[in-house]
C-alpha cells in the first residue's frame, strides 16, 4: 500500500487536536501523522504524546498563515502521497481504502469531495472525471469547482512538489490560492473522484476568523502580491495558451470576489488597483453574459457588485 503522510499544521490547536488525532488514529492504513506546531502556547504537544505514529515538528519562525508549516511537513514526509488536514476537521475512516485503486495507478493528484458540518451536514458537489492530464483537469475544474484551491481535498504525490519546485508561499493568507491551481496544471495525471472523504467543521473559530476585518484586508493584499508572483511563474511554464489564460482568469475572478466583501471605501481603493494592474484584461469574452460582466467591471464595479451580490 502506498504510504500517506498526513500533515496537520496548527497554532494553539488544543481545543480541536484531540478530536482530530482520535479520528486519524482510528484509520487502518499505511500512514504517518505529521503535526506542525506554528508557535502554539497551549501545550498542544502534551495531547499529541498520547497518540502513536506521530511526528511532532515546530516551525523555526512565527508566520502568518500556514504555508511555512505545510512546507516543513512536506520536507519531513516519508510517504509517497501528501494529505493536508486542518486541526479542526476530520476525514472519513474509509477514505484511503476507497482511494487505494487510484494510488496503485500512480496518479499525481487524487481529488475527493467534502461535507460541511455546522448544524447539519452539507454535501459539496463538484465535477468528477476519470484519469486525465493536469491541464485538462484544471481547465475542467477552474470555473466549476468553488473549492478548487483547497489543499485538504487532494492526495498529492510528494514527487510532484519536488519535480515542479512548487510549494506554499510563506507569511501570506490564501497560500493555497497561490499553489494548488499551478500544481494541478503541471501534474502528469489527475483524477477527480465522487468519493466523500473530508469533513469540514464550520467551527466558531473559523467563523470568527472570517469576521476579522484586518485579516480580510491582509487577504486582499496577499492575493494581489501572489498574483504578481504567479503571473511570472505562469509565463515560464510549458503550458498551452488556453491553460495559461484560464489560470490568469481564475486568479482574477478570485481577487474580484475578495474585493466584494470589503467595506465600500476599501472596495473603491482596490477596484482602482486591479484596474491599474490590468487584471480585467484576463477576463475573456465567451458569450453575452461574459461580455456584460466585463463591461460592468470595467466601467462601474460597484454596480456589478450591487446587481450580483445584494
């Protein structure tokens, strides 16, 4: 059985760590758990010591976001496949058993589905397809899968990180926004299964993070920073022009959606920035709906948000 390295980055995860580790420890498969502690101050390590098959690592500098912690986990992983689990979430006990047939085929990236758990369970649907190449996979997912850039919904071969030299950006929010689409496009093989395997708990902690307005502004700045880095990387990649165009359009749409959640005075500032940076040129006109969207964004972005999101 191909070995899996489950990487769990966290900061002060004591509240959820027991549930997470209890869940992972019950899975019967060939795997290791790599806990990456990003400067916790709540004695999380004492909880981890009660469980077997765990590597407990510390990041060497306190960072914003989890990119540095995930990269450290990848570096120390001994598994053929990498899986990312957030400390306040769980996975289905049969997930690896159900995905084994794809791992045996040596597929670079294996995608599965998730449930959102709050007051009740919500099954998140999305495109499924059999084994294909990375460019076709990304082009199929990029405008249809709301959670495309979530690293927790993929098994990824460690060799793919090493071959492409693509890793998470350090000290930013939305580090997954900057990595997962590029990994997909550069993979040799990808499958998107109909298997539900990840349980995302919409905890009070995650809700409060989403309400922290200072972090919303940092996310906006980080996405614009990442876009500039990504544009240079994409230009150097050996990808078809359509795939490159879809990558840039995907990132542009994600940035626009982040702007809509800001206060009006901040929205206006960032609307000006994305126009100055020429991001709207990435929005291609494929039909009348796309044409109307582009016209509204170019001439009155506030009207676009009012029509579509209020």
